[in-house]
């Protein structure tokens, strides 16, 4: 992480975010933040020379806290970087915050807190984001967008002008799948604050389903080109092993420890490398909430001999350092060949030549020494670049060898092709070269392309490798280029299986990522993710088939679908990680396939990748993240409009009311006094209003809810009427509104009392003053004054204010706050809750501030759902209206539910979501006989308590 401070505008704040995206598809993922400037500007002060000199005589702003937390759940890492900065100067200063991200990571969330207001990033399709950006600029808003060609990692950058004596907090979340290379997983966390940080903490938790057998935290890697990590473990690191399959790593260097690394503190990468216990089996299959991931990396397999041709570009542009480093790498690589391998070396420029013409020789000691001498003395740079002929010649040689020796042991054929430039001799059109190479290789050889330097046409190499059972890798022009070359060779040096197929029952799984792999190399891992269909039972048959050196290997396993591994239920694990990992891998696959797709296929793949990127809030080459800070005038107008509809009869409700997603059972809301019930759906004679019809039960009117003096309003399938009831709780009571074992969801509410008993009434009204909502691993605490997304401890809670537009994704939950409405949607199932904030004027004689809760869309709730309002979702009942009304003409009726009879009468209740009164059938006496058991059975001791045995097993808290 890097920070630079300099003087800037005093009267305005400019945010500039940028993501320098990964090489995949050569796209950039952008971050755009816009803020309108005031018309009057203060000129930028004159600056000159290095930044350090500019601030040397000034009071330097301070990064007073940097907290990096990473949780690795079965190889899937979710990292949250929290940086807190303070400007102690008497004038505004601009801070540039920059962090290096792993090349394969997707950013999934970003927020900034300035002046106690939090602004959240929103992921949008690239073109729409660009239009919004231009629109902001045309309105006089100042906006910034930066993108550039990445090197080995993505760069995230944000610039913010911090007012005098003010603070700013950055929160950045990114996710990645740790790839197994050379026998271990490596988590890389960038620490580059360019100053000593008072409170610097790194916290890494690893949760695996198998025992962790290797764990290493080496010394800080000082630069991206530093491949020598030093000896031993990092001094001061604390490693705890709560169990054989878990690890907790903490690093909290003191000021002096940071200064010992350099006067400006730590500048490098914090590394964690680990591996898990392995055996010769089908691997690990993890299933959570209908999504699965399959890891395959067996041990105990014999090495498959390889036929390998090294094609080395010796054109003029390879002269000097490049050629010296290539020879250095080849000298080491040739020594590492096994005696059962066959090989050849083929340099090329205008044409290709071979060290040993038209033959593949065994890697004996004599042959290896002869080849090393040939590379050292006979390969010199000069000439053009005939890529087409070189690869065709190598493919022909390999094919002849395998055809001429049908009885030889099974082997894997590889071409490692190194070039630094563009085709300039012979066939020079990339499209024609790709066709020729594919025809020559005939799916019998794996082509690995190494692009050396910045001038190479890497997309061309990547497409060619993908079409021919291989992959492409960039080699950067650094001092460690020889190590890069050797490192890549080591990854493919030891094939153990080829033609590997991961098999699953066709009718039981859907949306699979690729399941066929050309080669499994020692030290790597094959990964497949997918979804389970509704037809799956309690078990899933999984098998892996592949070819070894002398036979076909088949591994099989029957996987329990209903019981996730207990390690994945740990509260510290990444929530719904299998679903997010499936989306991550699927997007990566779509982006790769676009490279070699036809125009029509590319359009389809782009649409699919974009849809998933937006759904899971991932910043990919197809999306951008935008943060917009509205003018104070705009915010004031929003609040004024919301005030007009909050508690005033006849006011028009704003936000999403009336436009919600239809629900099969209507809506549920809760919030006002507890002694009044949710509003029931009217009988046929009471037709829903137009607004309610538009809402379907999702956007207003129908469904289940509790609001007001907790008035509960519920609908039941087949009843064609709405029920309501009140619960006469006492201040401080916590009631369970909804619990769903299948979805891992709990909603509890705390009762608050009115200020006094209203005139003419005998009881003190009660309302709901607090809500706790748990969805998977996400815990949300809500009051009329704030929304808190709870962290692992209070210091890491994320507080969202009411009244502002905030949107973010936390775990499996999509959260959207608009004025005084909060939508909470479970991404996987579509279940959506709505919470209404009811602020009451301070001098109101009776009402306190309170909340309302509505089930906006309940279609995805499971059959296990229960609670005061949850029990009605799948319940059935019949209604018999009496001919004789009560005194005053009020209609009465009987409801038969299960084996119980409930006397009800007609009533009106206000639905605050649509801001109108609705008709319902009221069940008196705390819903006696209407609800299962007694209302006191729904009391729980604390806001985040689960007291139901069904839910306790899910360990979601």
C-alpha cells in the first residue's frame, strides 16, 4: 500500500479510483468516483520536486491504522483492507492510496467514510458506467478515471482530499481462488504504506477440510522481482493452530520493527504458504447451499515421461539481456530433465533449426551436457521471427516420434515456446498462424507459450495456447527473468496424469465449469465447481478418470450432499463460499473462452460473464465500480421527501414501495408496537389497490409484515384473505419473527415502549426498536439511528447511515439503503426483506422512533421456515364468514388452521410500505390459537440468539 500526500483544493473533495485490471482478456476494470465541486475554487498551491520534499517542512498527515484481514475457506480467500488516515494539518491535504492486488483477484466491495458518512461503490456494466461518468462531468462534477496496462498485479488507486483536522477510512474487499503451484498455496498481501504505521495488523485465518501439513510465513518480500524470501519465518509473526485443519496468523509489528526494515516502514508483500494432507483419492468435494466445488490433487502417482521441445526465439530483438537470461534458465532446466524424458532444442529466427535434427533424444547425462553446450555457444540473436514455421516443425517432430513408437510407455508431449516479438517472416497473420498450428498439433500436443517483454502480442499467444491444450504466461523484463522461466518450467516438469475427466451424474448437476483437463502436473490442482439440481438426493456419485504411465486410473466416491463439512460451518468461514467460487470460476472461464470464440459465441459469453459480474458485485474486465457523492442540496431534498411520507397519513411512500418483486405469499412487515398484528390480505370483496397490485406481495401490500404498534399482517396460501394480530410484549422483550434452517436465516426484534399511555387507552403501546437479521455468515443490527454490519469484533463493524443511498454486498447478501428504506436480498435464493425507518419528531408525546419489517419476496424460503410470521409462509387455513356481524356491523368469522379454530373479526391496519390502510381479519388475545404454541414461546434471550434446535445445527452465527 502506498500513500502520497500533497496540498490540494481546500473547498472541494475529489475522489479518483482506478483498478489496473488483470491480463485476462486484456480488459481493464475501472473505479470511478465523482463529486461536484463548488463554483468557487481555491487555486492549487505551487509544488515542485519530489513529494517527500514538498511535505518535509509541513505537518505530515498520518496513516494511524492499517488493518488487513484475510479469511481463506477451502482455498477461497476473501481479504478486507481497512486503512484509517488522519490529516492533523490546518489545511486540506490530498492523499493517494494505492494497493497492489493479486492478478487473479476480483474486487467485490469498496467504501470510504468521510465526515462520518460512508460512500459505497456500485458495480455497473462498463458502458453504463462510462455514460454516468460523462454525464457527471457534463453537469460540472469533477470525476476521475485511471487505467493502465498492468504488470504482474492489479493496482487499485484512490485519491481523496482530506479536510483539515479530519479523518478518512477506506475499506476494500477482494476475493480470489488460491492456486496451487509447486506443491503449495500462496496468499500474498501487499503492505506498502510508505511510512511507519502506529497500528498495523495483519490477520489471516485458514479454514480447510483436510489437515494442514505445511505452513510457512517467510520474510517480507521486498519487491515483486524478489524471489529469495530470506531464511526462516518472519520475525514477530504469531501462528496459532486451533485444530489440525485451521490456522490463525497474526502480525503486529511495532514502530521499531517497522523502522528496522526501512526508515519509511514496511514495503513489500506478506506471504503465507501452506498445503493440506493428500492421498490417492477422488479429492475434496465441498457442498454448501446447493453449490459445490471439487478439488483434485492426488499423491502417490508415478511420473509420466514427457516428450518436450524447447522452441527459443533468437531473432534480433532477443539480443543482450533477454538472450543471456534465456540461456541461464535453459542451463538449469536441461539439468532437471529426468532420464526417461525425451527432448530437443529448436532455436528459430528466419527459419528453425534443431540441436538434433529430426529426433527426440533421451535425457541422458551426455545428451544433457551436449544440449547445454549447444545453447551456450550456438544460439545467438539475429534475424526475423518465423513463428508459424517453428511451431509446425516442432509439432511434426513430436507427432512422428509418438507414431513411430506405438509400444513405448505412455508419455505426455509438450512444446514450450518462447518469443519476445511479433511474427515478421513467413506467415505473419496471427489468424492464419493459429489455424496452421491447430492443424499441425491435432490435439496431440500441449502448447505452452511464454511471452517475453512488453512488445510481444500476448493475446495472440494466449489464444494459440488455449486452442492447443496449453496456457500462456508473461515473462517480465526484470532481473529475475531467468527465475521466471525456470519457475514456469517447474510447474509443468512433472506430469502425473493426462486426459483427465471429472465426472458427475448429468441429471443431478448443472452449470459446471470445465471438467476435462489435458494434464495434471505434480504440485498443481484441478478445480471444478457447479450447482446441484433439484433432483439430487442425499448423495452424489463423483468419479475421476485419467491415464497414468501404464494404465487408466479411475477413482470414485459417494459424497454426502446434506451435511457440509463442519469446518465450513465455522462462523469465521467465508459465507456461501462455494457459490461465490462457482461464480468466480465461471466468469474466468467465460472470459477465457471469449478469446477463441466466434463473434456470435463471443457476444453470448460476454453477456453471461457480465450478468454474473453484476450479480455478485465483481469488478471484472466487463464492469466498473462507481462511487458518487451527491451534493448537500440533493441529500436535503431526499430527506425532505422522505419526511413527507414517513408517519403522515396520506403521504406518498418513496423508494421501492409498490415496485417490489412479486411474492407467492405477499409481504411481511414488522416495526411498530408489538401488541398489534400484521395486516391480513382482504377477502375477495376487498380488492387490492392499484399500488398494491403492482407490488404483488413484494413491493407493498401483500405478504407478511410487522410495523407500527407491532401490528402483524400475514397472508396464507389458499386463504384468499389477510390475517392480522397484535403481540402485547413488554419493553426489552426480544421476539423471533422468522427463522429458516434451510436458508440459514434468522430475524429477531426487540420491543420498545411508548412514552406514555395514550388518552382513552389502558395499555402502553409498544413498537420494535431494534432488529437483528442473520443471513448465512452476515449479521446485521438495525436501529432507527444506524445500520451495523457486524465484524468479528466491534472495532471492525461497518456502520451505514440512514437517509443516504448506500449499496453493497456482504457475504451472500445484497444490501441497498435508500432514504428510510433498507432492502436485504439473499443473492442465491432471491429472498428479500425490507426494513422501514420511522423517525418521530422529538416532541411527540407518545411515539418513540421505531422500525418496520416486511418480507418483500419469500419465494426462496425453505419448508422449514417458522417464527411469529415465518410459520404462515407455507401454512394453510380456511375461513368461514358468519352471517351475523358483531355489534356495530363489524363482520366476524372463524379460521380453521391445523386442528385449531380461531375467532376473528374485521379490522383495518395501516401498511406503511404503501402508506395506506388495508382490511384484515384480526385474531385477538395475542394471536391465541392462530400461532403455534403461545406467543411467549417466541421470546429469545438476546438479539442474535438462535433457540431453535433445527437452526442450532446449522451453526450460522
